[in-house]
């Protein structure tokens, strides 16, 4: 998130172009590009996840990034981080990931919508994603989306149709999630 913000806004806000994630988060907040609560969520999440990363690497004596798989190792791992056990650690880990994910989605929603459009209309990546929307017939949904996007009956309207469809597809898919 921090590097993307620096790339997007570094020209307008030269003060955010710095090395170090924590300093960058602070400067982005001072520039008014993060809300106060987002700043705290990102700072706390970064510090927590770095502690977890370092503990994982200390435990395995390798530069790895996966949490322990066995129940006994998970319990020891969580206690070494100061938690009463794996459930408490995992709750904190999930909460941090969800909060950071929400900030990411809020900042990059317009880019994610474009990506959603491109993925849903990709014949290989679209069907598995459509299944995640819990549709009765993902293959039929794929066919309908393709027809809406391409208007096979009038190829001369194709660019305009695709442009208009690109605008409504994210809303359409949000609506299907709510059903």
C-alpha cells in the first residue's frame, strides 16, 4: 500500500518519497493522504506482521514466510509472540489482515473494479471467479457476461458496449453478492 501510494502521489507530495515503511506511513498521514484511523491500522499492522515474520524466520532459521502447520508448533509459536495460544494469535492475525485489506480495497477500489472486469471476461480466469459469487450456473453466467460485453449481434457497437459494460459490471457483481 505504501509503495503504491508513493508511486501514485510522490510527484505531488515529494515529502512522502522516503525510505522506510514506518516513516513513509507517517509522512503519508501528515500529507493528508491517510485518515488518522488508517494510519494507526497500517502502522500497528505493519509492526505486528513484522514481528510475526521475524519470529517465523527465527523459528526456522531460514528466510521463510509461512506460519507453522502443526498444532503443537502453532501453540509454541503463538506463546513466543506473547499470546495465550494459537486461537488468540490467529484472531489478531486475521483482524489485522482484514483491516489492512479494507484500507487497500478503499484506496484501490477503482483499479480493482477494472481488474474484476478483465478477469471475469477472461475465458480461463473468469469461471473460477464466478463460482466464488455462488451462482447456480457459473458457465451460463460467463456466457451471459461475454454476450453483454461483446454484443455479437452488432459488432459496430462493440467498443461502446464494452466501455459501458465496464462501468456497470462491478455494480452488477456487487448486487449478485448481496442476493
